[in-house]
C-alpha cells in the first residue's frame, strides 16, 4: 500500500503481470463517469497493447496510490498526465530490458501488441520480467507515444464494465457476500445530533436471529442472521434521546470586489434586481447506501460505495481503533450517487456493528433512512442586481449568494469559494462586479452534491441574463455574445445556437431557452425546448448541448455523461424538492419525493462534443448538469410568458406565474 507522501513511482501506477497483461492503478473511483475506460485507453496506447489486456484497479487502498477523492470533475484532469507518463516510462524500461536481452540497441527496437520487436525477433512483455517487476521513480519528462500511433484515445469506445452491468454480473455493494456474514440495522435518533440518554434492549436481545445489540457512544444498532430479524429487533429497542438542535456554520466570503461597482451602478441608464430561490434536494440514489464490514483484531476489510476510499479508511480506523494501514477499503460499484458517496456514514456504522458482534456485517439503509439521514444539496437564495448603459451593455453587477455549507471540509475561505461559491462569479466580461458568498445555518445535513453550488448559481445568473435581455429588448443569444470575450466560450454558444436553429422559434405552446457557463475549464452551452400546457404543466421536448472539454479521450463517454447530467438536472428542475421542518425531512419516499422517469425524458438530447484538441483535457462528470435548469426556465418564459425564479417548476407555480 502507498502513502500520500510517497513520490510518484512506477510500481504505484503500472504493473506488468506474469501473463503479460497490464494492471493500471488509480485512487480515483468509477461511478458512472467512464474513467475506467478512459484510463485503459491511455495505458493501452502508451504501452502499445490491446485494450482487452489492460485491467484498471480503482480505489483499492492496499494497491493504489493515495488520493483525496473523486469529485469536481477532476479525475481525467489529474490522472491522465500521471498515468500516461507512467505507462510511457514502463514502455521505455521494457525496451531497455529487451535491448539487454537481445543485444540490440534500444533505438533499433519497437513495441507491437504487447511485445518488443526488432532484429527479426519478438519478445512478449512477460518474458522481460525475470522475476523483477518494473519499478522506479517516474521522471518528469518521458517521451510519449506519437499521436499518430495511438489506437484508442480520442475514439468512441464502449464502457469496459457495461456488459457486466446490463447482464447483472456486476457486484454492487449490497451484492457482497462473505462467509458467516450477518445483517445489521440501526436504531435512529429523532433528529441529527441527538444524544442517547438511556437504552432498554432487553426485548430485542431475545428476538429470533439476534446476534448482538451494539452500542458505541450515541450509535446503536442490531446484528442478526437475517435482514428482517435485524430490523424487527431494532424496532424493539427502547431508546430515550436528548434532542440538541444542530445548525450548520456561518461565514461571509468576498469572492470578487471591484472598486467602482457602486459608481457604475449609479450611472447606469437601467437597473434591475431579482432574487432566485432553490430548495434543498436529495441525492435520491436508486440504490440506498450500503456497506459490508469485516472487522478483526488483525485488521479490517471494508466493501463500500465511496468517492473517497482513503477517507473511509481513515474514518473506519479511528472508529474501530486500528492503524490506518490495517484497514483495507475495496470500493464496489454504486448506483451513481454524485456527491452522496463522499460521506462514509454507512461504512462507519457497519464497522461498529461488525466489531461489536464479531461477525462480518452487511448494513443496507432503507429508502426512508436515505431520504431522512443522508446529506442533501443545500438550499440557496441568490440576489442579483445589474445596471445597463444606454446601448444595452452591462456596466455593473452585484451578486449575493446565501446558501449552506456544501462540504464537510470546514470554513476555510479558499475551500468555500470552490465548493459553496462555485460559479458564483459570472463568466461574462466587460463590467465591474461584487460577488459575496454568505454561508448561513441550517438544521439539515448538507454536503457535496453534483456540481456543488454551480447548478444553483448558474440557474440564477443565466435566468437573470435572460431578464436583462428582455428588459433591454435584446435577443438572449445576442445579449450573451456581447459579453463574451473568450473564443472557446463564444464558439460553444454560437454552435449550440446553430444546432438548435435558435432563430427558427417554435410556435404554439412551445418555447426555447438558452444557458451557458464555464465549469472547471469545461465550456458548455445548452438550448432547451419545452411545451407548456394551459394548466401550467411543463414538458421537456428537446435539448441541444455543445461541450468543449479540451482534448477528448472518449467522445462517446463524454456524450453519455452530458446526457445523464441533463436528464438528472431536468428532474431537479421540474420535480424535486426536499421538504423539512425543524431539521426533520418530511418527504421520505418516492410517493412524496418524485423524480423523473422514462416518461419524462425529452424526445431528443443532441450533444456535440467539440473539444479543443490543443487544450488539456477537462472533466465532464458535472458540467452537463449545470446550465439545464436555467435553459428550461428560460424556455418556459419563451413559451408562456411565465417567469419563474424558483424551482421546481411545478404545474401550480407555472400556472400562478402565467396568471400573473
């Protein structure tokens, strides 16, 4: 296993196996974004080996190098150069070994399909190991495979894990089975932060199948032979709790503060101010949280769904009193919970139950537990004001973001600006701005969510840009282009307008809206077309998207991610709202928290991957979800004249706005 302070060494990244296949190692996690396939493409190209002979190991803390976690659409950005250099270095070492073995200079040798060739001879990689694995510090500079010899990067490829997933062979966390494994269930307090005053578990201990009632501090759970036995016994535990209201932190962080904002604002010909409101929403994974823990005196093994395997290792080690290096975390496939899996709550609970019972334990949360206890996306109130000059250009901008903390990483201003304040600074230029982030308390449990605060901020900014365009009687597309200096940004906006035939406005009850942004150096623009009934019901009909993520490893993978982000964001926009009172979530099932289904999918989603191949690769796991809400809201306005500044865009809200 490797420590966070180790230098980048080849054996941390690349292994040539005895059969000549290649194992690539990364601390990142695959949970739907396609990085396993992308990493295999890179390594296969640099080592000149068929991709079928590349195995990618992700997140196994006993094998991979330390990694802080998978978030922020950073996996490709961070890992591509490291894996590429490692694989290229391995290729050079193999050439050197072949040179010594064959008595030929390395420059007279080449690679071909997993072997060294030259001088009329062919030596498979496996024959060059000589019981001594490839190793060494990866140099800063190493000659890469020429671009014209790369067979995989930049080409569409099916996901390596896709067949197993669609045929049911894939192992999700709740599918793990260990010898002697028991099932666990938790005794939940009435609210977050409640302290246990007293416990009567006498009835639970005598129930069928019960192995142990486990208590550690304020955590209480039951371990039994079967799931229904554990849940029944947990329900029989009588616990008295002291409810202590817990609220999130507060902070105020200036993100941009130009000197002449107020002066320019006073001199503006036209001024506009609006407020946009977004409710908290649930991660709502199709598969609720689960973990399998096998805690023994000599060490622990954890099977989890996580974006932070080393974070889970650290938390479990502290919880059960083991050194970190005695805890092995083996990430399993999860149900696509962007952000939710940053928290290790199910894993820690399973570890407590396993240690207390002396058995391996599978803990599977219920749907109600997932809604009531998992962290949600924070709510946001976004206040914007701007001034325009006589020619209709923005001359001043003020923006106040009021939201809850989006991460458990503390109140460091630098951390807050890239999490809770993500995309609060507008991507447009030519005017002074003042942008302030206000972190406000909440009794809900909040944490990382797909795109962090970007989706909320872009909803407000792009809705407001439409309102400014309408106020000054300008086309929303033309108004945006007047304030874009970045050529790449301009290109994606212009191309999405072309693909959607922006100027050919649909008739009847249909309308189109545009929204765009730059998310972590990924440029994305979208046009949504909706149909609004007289009763206020909104149907998403078509979406066009153009995305520039720089150099593109797998265009099909990019399209998949963007399409998925659009679908998910449309669900947030049209349906989802987490209701709560005094820190308690009210809607804890699909009947009261509806999400989009197949019948809500648009007729078409057209995604053009227009990556600038001269630019380094950027991420696409989150950008597709960011502009969608604003594009839909702007389309609703175009179709019906109803301007909505809060989501979800329910029938009742749209009908009321239409009447107004």
